[in-house]
C-alpha cells in the first residue's frame, strides 16, 4: 500500500515513538492495519516477505478436529498471523517495517521454553516457564495476572506483542495503577445464539465485503476455536406439564427455524466453529462441565485455557480457574479473526475467604453477599481474585456461582485459581485421568496451582477485602437490582418500605390506602386473589444456579417436604424449571426428587436461559388482566442473576433473585410479603400451620443427596452425544455455499449496512457539529434499556414493521430471536417500556421529543427524522451508562439510529468499548459535573471538537463541547487505547479488520 497525507504523518509520529525504545511497540494498531487506496507514487516499494502460512496450510489446520475431553484429540491452530506492510513512504520506514517483519518470526522468550515430563517417562509437551524468568516480581503476582503474563510471553513476536508488553505485566504492581495498555490473545471464543447470530451475520457480511474489495473471502474464518451454544431461544410457553419440554421445543423451532438454519449453515461454512444445538443446555454450564479445557495441549504446546464470550456471564468459567470474561460481539468477532485484544492492565482486588458457611446457608446467599460487598468496594474494570483457607472449603459449583455474577458486582473477572477441588470437579465431570494429570503437572510446574496444604506465599493485590463465611445469612436481592441484597429476616419490612418509598430502585410509591388492595379473579373456574407482592412467576432458571447440584437438590428437598406436609403451590403461580444441562435432570431423577418438583408445578420446561433473560412466556390472561386492571405490584422470584425492571416480565414490577430452594418456598407462600421466621407458609394436611423451618433442608441433608446422586457417568453420557443434536435440528436443510444468499424478505436474517460503499481508504476521525440530543438520561441506564430485548410490544415501531410485512402478532417472537435483522433491531433500540427520558419530563416509556418540532415520537421515528434531515444526534447520560449484559446491539442500534456520541458521567466497561467499536464517540463529564450541574436540558445543539487527523488524538484527552446556547464544557474522550483510536479512524472495528485482512497476501 501507499501511505500519504495525514495517515503518513500519523505513522511517522508513531514510528518515531517506537524507534526510541529497544523493541518496537505494538505497531499492529497503527501500521500493519492502515490500508489505504493506492495514491500516485513514482514506484511502490516491494512488500517484505510474508510471515503468513499459506492458505492451504491454514485451511488444513482449520479442518483438524478440536479437542473435546471425551475425544482426547488436540485442536490444531494455525501459526500466529503477522501483517504485511507495503509502503513507499520513506527508506526509514521501509527498514523499520523489514525489521518488524523479521522480529515477528521470533519469540523473544524462546530461551524459557521448557519440556514438561510425564511421571512414567516422555513428556506432555513444551511450555513457557514463568519460574525460568528468575524474576521475584513474578512470584508475587496474582494468579489471574500470571495468565495474562504467560499469554504475552507465548505470543511475544515483538510485533503484535512486544517485550515491553511483557515487562508491563511483570511489573504489574507499579504499572497497573498507571492504566497501561497490553495486548491479550484469548485461547478461544464462546457464543450463545442471541449474540452468536449477529456475529455469524457479520462474518457472512464481511465475506461479502472482502469479496467486493477483490480480496479472498475465505480469509474471513475463525482462527481460534469458537463454540456456539443455542440456549437463548426457548420460552416458557408451556409450564406445569409433563409435555412442556417437547411442546416448548416445537414452538422454539417454529419461531426460529430460519435463524437455526442460518446457524447450521455457519457451522458448515466457517471452519473452526462448533454449534451445540438447541435443547442441550445453558452456554455457561456447558462451558463449565464440558468445553473448558483448563490447560490446552496444542500440537505439544501447553498453555492455560482462556476465553472471551459474547455474554457477560462468561465469567462463570473463572470458577474453574480459566480466565474468561464477556466482551461485545464486535470484539469477539475480531478475536475470532486473530486480532489481539487491547485491554488496560487491570488492578486486582484480593478477596480473602475464611471460615465456612453455616447450616442452611446456600451458595446463592453467599454470592448475593459478595455482590453487595464488591459493588460497595468498587471493582469496575478490575479482576477479583479469591484466596484464603475458606476457598478450599467451598465447592467448585459454589465458586462458579460466585464467578458467574462478576458482571453484577462490576468486575471483569471473579477468579478462583486451580486447586485440588478443581481437579476433583474435572474428574467428576468426565474429564479423563490423563487430561487431569497433565493439567495438574503443568500448573504446578508453572506456579499457577494453589495447594492449601502448603504454606501460602503472600501475593500483592491492588486492594483487599475479607469475608468470614460464617457471617453469611440467608437473603434475596431486589426488587429491581441484583446488588440490593435483603436479609431474609428483614424481607417483610423491606417490602413495606418499598411500597412506601417514592418510585426508584427501592420504591413503588403506593399510597397507604391502596396498599391492602385485593384483586379478585376467576382462574379457570377457581376463585383467586392477588395483592401487592403476590408471586405470579417462580422460576428455577439461569446458569448462576442450575449448574450447582447443592441448590438444585435443595430445591427438590423443599418440594418433597412440602408435599409430605400437604402444601401445594397455587395454580395461578407460573412455575418452571429450566436446567442448564441434561446432567441436572439425571441427578434429580436419580435422587427421586423430580417427582416432588413436578407435584409443585416445577416441571422441566426446557434446557436454556428462559425467565432470567425475559423468556418467561405469557401469564395466564386472567392473571394479567387482574394485575393491569388493579395496578397490582406483582412479584417474580427467580434463581437468576438479573432483575432489572422490565426484564423478567412486563407485568412483574418487583423481581427478586433467590436460591432455587427459596424460589420453591416463595412459590408455596404465594407472596414476598412474608416474614419466614414468624409467618406460616401455609396450612398442612393435618390442619396445622407449616413454617419455613419445617420445609428447609439442612446442609447435611443436601450434602448426602449430592453425594449419592451426582455421578461422573451422568456427565460422560450427557456430553458424549451433545453435538448429535435432535431430530428437529438434524432435519434442517442448509446450502453448502461459502457465501450466504441473503433473502431481502426475511424478517430474521438481513444483510446489515455496515460495509456499504466501503473502500480501502479509512474514513478518518471526525467530530460532531450542531447535533441534537436524541435522549437525555439519568443514572444506571442498562443495556436492557438500550438494546432490544424481550418481547416485541404490540404498539412499537418493530411491531409495525413486522405487521407491514405480513407477520402476525403471535409470530413476533422476541427481539433476541431477531438479532440477525438490523431493520428490526434499530426499531427496537431504546424501546424498553420502563425507560426514563428526561426530555419527557416524568413520563415513562420509549418515546422522545423531536427538538426542532417539539413533537413526541417513538425514538426510532425521531431518529429517522434527524437522519433524513442530515442532522447528527448525541445522547446525554448519567453514571454507569450501559451496565448489565454485554450486548453488541446496545452499540449497533444507536449507530444505526445516527447517534454520533454519548456524553455520560461513567460507562460500563464492555459497553464503552462497543461504542468505540461501532464508531460512536464516548465522552465522560469531568468529575463533579454532569448534565444537571451544567444545566443542560437536552434542547441544545452540541458541537464536539475532535481533530480530523487521528494522529492528533490521544487516549483520554480532553475535548471541548460547545452548545448553541453559548455554554462550553470539557469532557474526557474515552478512547482508552491507541488501538481504539485506530478502530475509530476506520469507522469501527469490523472495517478495520477487513482492511487489514484484505491487504494480506
């Protein structure tokens, strides 16, 4: 390529910066991927010799079967890719590029590549030895940072990863507080179908774009193992039925046949992609029980397993000692395509556990306590590493529960290093003895194994927390946020406070004279009553808890004791049980407890996320009408991890997170307005009052059930056939083509407009001029508010779009199921029925004010008017903008609506990154300032001064924002790394990757 104009000056600046150090900095972010259209030049310089494998070799490697524990076959990956750079800019840069190209083929740490001997002779393979560094700083590093260090050393080619990067990680204690940038290459990528469909859509669209640019479309292929588990599509349409699983799956396939066929096409068209069919389980439980390797053996190279996933609860795998966290779909796609992740070296909070849990206290009680503590401490953007003697006394499943809720306490990871408990779990779940022996040997040899039988060396952490496990008490969280923990003994008083309090996270503002309102209804011929706090949904759901045998069997024991005493859940409570894998069904049947759960209405409804993500299905019409007509504050109790308003069900304004046994207990009580210590749950068959203590199992009872019912063979038999699918999946017919044939009439899969009119020349940086405010928000706007999720409301722009195309309301399906169609998702962006937009002056709902006319419109219609008039828009927001699940559509949607910038007090980590990835400018108000203190109403027009030359922008630099009313204020540009600036320069991460790959030979 030729480098001219502002791009040339940018590269010179960065080249001079790099050449001043002993080794080149990571030029992949500024040089190797900077492809431009050819410009006139006397004679282009020849390209340096390629460091790439041939396409044939790579394809052969792609086709090699990946490692699965039951198969015992190693996955083969292609060699690390390095970029080709062609330039006619200057002899200095030419020599520099040739130097980089040479260095890219060498590993600066080849001297510490060591063999790992087998006990009986021979060796497991080679590994990069951290002890061989002979650096005392390494011995003090947190275990989670050691995984980042090993990755940097193994991938150190002085090109994508430099020796300076390695030094930053080794010197973590000093460098982490400076917010330094490091590259990280995860070993694999994990997807679920809601986020996986748009990822595969983007890959298919990228193939088309590559083809249109004259490149090789087959370069668009995952370069690391990608596992996609279809788990987010099943809804609880049928409950309380022995036939529920079959009936719900039939409806699931009716609604999603087209997108399932698309995923099946993707599994055949793209190499390196495993798709686990519907009905198999929840992605994170499957990852924990089956997909997690802990240590890779890749062609004799040993290294720690690590994973990024397009679901924020990917962190669940941290409980297994595997470094994993959620990223946006666009980041995951780049990781699939061989790009190193650019991340800020995180601080690590050391969380010391001591003592043991008291009798009757569950893992859910523990995780809700931990979540509250860590939210208070402040851990956004940090790793949390659990240590101390107490860690050795909690099960692997309990650790996974704690790790799972990392997003709820705000951390990037909640990490538990591997110890003997981990090894026992690996054996329990069917991993081979040889694999477990290799894992232990490697981790011990590389100082990544914790042995609580040995003296523990003191490690350094950024900050410290302590929890005595004996102090944890039974609790639930709600009614609107997962970190609003309520001790069980205080629940009744807390509920009455919520009724009294003004509308907010802990308030419903119900007048005193209306708090005792009774709504009478006829439930299929049976008289029923609903009051404020009545439980209408009770769901045992979510990866957080269904992976944990102790709480699942505990729920079964509660149901058993209730049945024996003559208690019965009222029929108008919508009860459901959605296990995270088939293993749960096996041990519930083995224990004999499933029949009691069935008697209480907790029949298995399917194997997927269901209620936790809003797929709770419809309430009975009579129940829904009673809630709506009488303005009842109805409750849902679920064993999930999210309870944001509007998420679980539109009609349940109070939503509480609880352990599975507590879900059963609250279903039996029929209300959250109860003091379990004093109030009876009901009346038994003998006419006597039955109390909570009468149905609650002891820790010993639960342990006995786990010991006798959870067997290794259950895991082996379940996962042996997991990829074989089911008849409905196997009957799907898909084409064999490598390029997807888009159907313009499809309402599920649509070619997105991201690459239309794309050229090899990056569009460059840009500011914003005279933009209108599309929305003006307060604090805690979550991705549930921004991204389309849940059911499609009958009066929404998305519903109108579907009706115009002949789709009947009964076939709308959910937004999640239609994530592969950008036209629907754009219409569903900011369409949450509970969203609060200050422009509406107190009115709640998915509308806004079109500033030029003063009209109140749907957000989509207002955005469309602005776009049609050629007018930019921005969003104003408060603190924690974008918290919640990692959703790429929370960034893609605003981009398609024409939003050019978001100005907020603070951002959630993944969402801020996703905004940059879609070319949206994230700006933070200065400390102590926000829209209110600056007296911004949202009726102003905003101009953001950003240089058009990317070389003049630095990560975190100050930016001036001016309004047409004469106000001017300073914000921080939240481009946190040089790589993010490159994404912005290219118009987003996906165009950046296409230009990079297209330039390769």
